[in-house]
């Protein structure tokens, strides 16, 4: 089984279309797990018809993805961001990896959505950099065998660069499978903040992290209005445990 783990936060406008695209996984016997980080726009409710499990936890992708992994039944974990769409053959490609006797981890090549002449160049550089460094980012749809994920202790409990740190630990155990099949990831972040400004900011943060700046310090700059998690909590929203119907209820709807 493949467990697709999806961290979300206030994605009510796009979440239904995103989850509909992933229904072939469920149709093939795999599972979709949505982990909400405190949405205030009704995102979790919209996820219920399209997911096998909907969890609520403290905000922060690392915490959300670890909570989803804890609830997962699959032997291959796919961490999927809402901004990214998998290729049509993703289920068959990943299913072949999931039945392998050898533990595996890796990512897809990426293509940014159109909107600027630099985006194809940025996409190509992201893919080259990932192949050379064996480091992937979340928008490349990272997948990991359960055994490897457990061996490295899951995503590190840090508010930023959790994907970079996870890959740094994984590459000590095995080289990644760098799939040439392309995921398509939204360029809205680049368009919102400016292409060149975003490039400079991302490389500045990566260099600072490589030089030893704590992720917490970088997160305080990147997310100035979000407080650090003090108490991690996880709640299962769906499916709920069944209850006996009373006289006014003829059916229980989760």
C-alpha cells in the first residue's frame, strides 16, 4: 500500500479539485491521509469525502507529516503538497517501487507552472541541483519506504528546512531515486513575492542553514507572525468511531 500524506492549512478553495486528482490512488487500494494544521476556512470538512483519514494537529509541515505517517498503513509514504500535482502515471510508478524488496526513497522532477520566462530555467536548475546534491524539497513530492522513514526518525521537529534535513539524513543510508517524470508545482509563491527576490531569499536561507543557522531562527524571519509550537497535539477528525443511533438518528454520518 502507498500512503499519500497531505499537510494542509486554509486550502478550501483548491482542496477538492486537488483531492479529486488523487482518487485513482484510493481506487487502486492505497490511502489518502490529510493532516490539517489549524485551518479556519473549513478545509477539513471539504476533505472528508475524498480522504481515508483527516487529522488535525499543531501547525507546521514537519509535525503534520509526522502525524500523518504515524497514522499510515502503507509501506511507501508519499508526502504531497497541495501546490503540487502528480503526473498521471504516478500511481503505477510508485506502486512498482512500493513492492520492491529494497527500501527506497526519492522524488520527481519538477516543472513550475507558467507565468514568467525564468520558470523553465528555475525548474531545470532545481532538478539538476537535486540530482547533484541528493537533496529534494517538498514540492518535488518526496516518497520514502516506511523502514527508511522510521530508521531516520521521520521529519525533524523543526519549523523550516525539514525536507532538506530529512534528505540529508536519508542520503547517508541510500541514494535517492530521481524520477524524470515531472510533477507540476504552482508558481504562485514566486509570482507573489517576485521571481528574483524569491530566488535570492531561498538561496540565502539555504546557505545560512548550511552554515549552521538554526531552523528556528530562520523560521522567525520567514514566518514572523507564527509562534513556535509549544505543545504538539494530534486529533483524528475522520473517520470517527461509530456510535449507536438514538431515536432521532437513523444513520451516523462522519
